[in-house]
């Protein structure tokens, strides 16, 4: 796993890191939305805020990020076992998103590498949870961003991309 990231990072243009980060956040948002809807059904006795915190804490844990809201961090500490259970069940709940999760975690690791941050543990956690397809070919950054944009459009988070290739008039 280290070799793939190191090899990809060496060919990676650091100027695209901010755009890549946006695509990574889009995958996180989609996964959060999916998990939040699922949590809404399963934890009906919880407040909406607690349901949001749970979904957010699971995504933060998977991607190795810390919530900006201190209340979420307190919630995450108090519900550590539940968050771990939700992480273990995420594979079944979001199996169709595994390719996007895999790509987002890899791209995050490459971006982090360029910024001097060591985030391989996120890849290892995802692999352990069955959320990381190690055999998946690492996409080019542009391919990743296009795929994420398409997924974001499916979820109504962004406008669908229009084709920039002119259509040829078949009657000519």
C-alpha cells in the first residue's frame, strides 16, 4: 500500500491538491448523507442532532478527520463503541460506494503526503473494514474528479456536467 501511494505521489502535481480535496469532501458528503438517512431509520428515539453527530463521527473516523464542533468530539468519545460498530457495518450499508471510498482515501493520502501528513492508517482501517478495494486501479486525478462530480450530480450536490465535445451532425 505504501508503494502505490509513494509512486503516485511522486507524479502528482501539488497545484491540484485543493481541487482534489474538494472531490474528497464530496465523497465524504455523499457517504455522510447516505449514513445519516440510514441512522434516521434505525435510531428513531435519538434527537436529530445526535443522529447527525453519529453519522458525522463515523465519517470523520473513517477519513481520519476531527470535527470542528467540540460537541461532536465529546459525542464521539462517549459513543466510541457504537461508532466502531457503525464502521464495521458500513460495508453492507454502502457497498456501492466502495470504489469511490477507495479512490477518495487514496487521493486523500496522496494529498496529505504532499503536505507532510502521514495518513496511511486511514487506508489500513478502511481495508480492515472491507471498505478499501486494494485491487482497484488508482485513477488519474482528472478521472477521479469526473467520477466524483458525476456521483455528486446523482445525489443532487452539483449540477450535471455538460459535454464539451460538440456533437457531429449526422446528416452532413
